[in-house]
């Protein structure tokens, strides 16, 4: 009887502890960690390699020439402040060091995949916004375990929920970052880092960070890093290397009255198409000077820039070559999560009429993820199924996409196109 009483007390204690949110989250996190470790041990995601079904066109030197878009296809996401002024950047000497104050630090810990909500909240706080990561997260991540939030979604949040402006660009460089910071504009960059994941392995994943300072004497930027710490230093060369894996993309937030200043500071990058051309040319230059993992990213970036320039056939060829290089990388160096964050290959293959490649890549991406909360991959696979006349398979994927991201615009629109309303 005493033993039974002890068990009852222990059981009630566990129930009571589980009712406390902070304890419940830690228990669930640990349970999920062990599940991920087991799943990844049985099915190592880094071993999955995408091999295109379609025969590549064979042009090893694709050019950035616009491809005619098919009808009834999704548009590239570019929800942001439209800059129309002509940039006339006048260079001025920058201070050797500076740190912008006023950012309220937010970490991403204790919640699922909260890197984007935390970083966006930090960048907004500099401009007097008084919310926190939970405010941004409720909109950016309506499904708690959504794997990723993209830059355009963050720009949407700014435009729809604040009185501030937002612009997203690729093709940035370290001098631009320093110029913006020196003139009072913290910058949020997207980059790739090798850190331990839930499986316990050191692996590549996407990460955001807010840059609010630099010091030339140490050759370091000062970042507000939601994973590591406030005022987290990173060497110029290391940031450049990490930033490369996302085509040097960034988001800039600012009050509307500062738009003319932003245009001047961005210079050629004020024009979106010019920024994409700059990113494309930089990828070309890096292809001729890189090897290994960095060569893969150079070819991938080339494809991403070509997608933005609407050269979808050329982009598909660039991605084909990138995936060939991927297969040659050591397992430990493969950025196997890359399509979680960058959906350019889906655009390229779909707009090139390579629907089976869209399906194969989406299926590989979904299957490799322990918990495939990837609304974009389900959406693109659905779109390819529709193109092949397999509407029931498409609807199944669309329902899943909307489960993982309620209200996800592209999936809602495609369901309506198929005559289905939620």
C-alpha cells in the first residue's frame, strides 16, 4: 500500500509539473530531441541526394535572360516597400567603429524555431516598436513548429503591422553593411551556420542575426544573435562566408521619412533588378574562385539570382549543377536543409516545365525532415501535381500545407483555383 501511495503521489506530481508551461516545454523539448536523434540515426538526412528526373539542357554557361512565364503560375514573392527614386550614392568616410544602441535583445530559446520572430522583434525595437518575439511569432508562425520564416514574410509583417517600411535585397557586401550601420540603420541578415542540432550532430542550418555595430581594429561586426548572446562578435571574413549561403540577402527596416536616405545608402541595390544582377555577377565570380561547399553555394546563388531575373531555364541548369556538386560533398558538409529556406529550385523547375523534378525535390525535402512542417514544399508539390492533372494528390498536399501554416496565401489561392474553399 505504501508503494502504491508513493506511485500515486509521483504520478500526481508529474501531472502538476506538466501543467506548468515552462516545465512542460522543457519536457516536450527533451522528448522531441530523443525522437529526432532516433529518426536521424535510422534515416540520416544528409545521405539523401537529389538527382533530377528531367534531362538537363546541357548548357554549362546559362545566361540571365528572362524566360516567358507559363500561365496560372505563382509569382515571385516581393512584398516590400517599393523604392522608385533614382539612387545617387555619394561615398563618405566611415568611422572605424560604431555601435548602435537601443535594441532590446530577444533570444529564441524555449520556443520552437523562433529565430525569425526574435530577430525581427529586435530590429523593430530599434525604431521604437514596443512588442516582443511573441507578437511577431503569432503572425509569422501561426503553427508553432513551422520550420522557417522567410524574409518576404518578415517584410510583410512590417508593412502590415507597423508604421515602418521594409526592403529586402540580395547581393549585399560588407561595405554596404558598415555604411548602413554607420548611418543609423541596423541590418538583419540571413546566413548559414554549422551548429549542433537536436540530433546532437554539428550540421548546417539557416540563421538570422541583427547587425548593429562594427570595429575595424578587430575586423568584427557586433550582432544581436538570438541563439548565442547579445553583442555577439563575428569576424568580417566569417560573416561573409556564412552570408554567402543565402546570396548575401538582408532586410532593412526604416521610417518612411528616411526613404531618400535609404535610397542613397543602398546605391545600385536600391533598384531590385540591379541588385539581382549584382548578386548574379558575384555568383559567377565566386564560381571561378571557389571549391567544395562554397562552390556549391556559388552555383546555388547563381540559380537564385536567375530566378529573380526570371531566367528560369538558366536557373534550373544552375541548380542542376549545384545539386551535382552537393552529391560530391562529404556528408558532414552537406547543407541538407537548404530547401527549407530557399525555394528557388521549385520556381526554376516548375517554370521550366520540369514538374517531376519539383515533385521529386519536394518529396526528398519532406521525407528528409524529421517533422516536415514545410508548407512551401507541400504547396509546390501540389502545384506540380495540378500541372500533371493529379488534383486529388494536390489537394492532400494543400490541406497539409495549410495545417502547417494556416492561411498560407499561395495554398489558399490554389485551392480556390481547384474549386475548394476552406
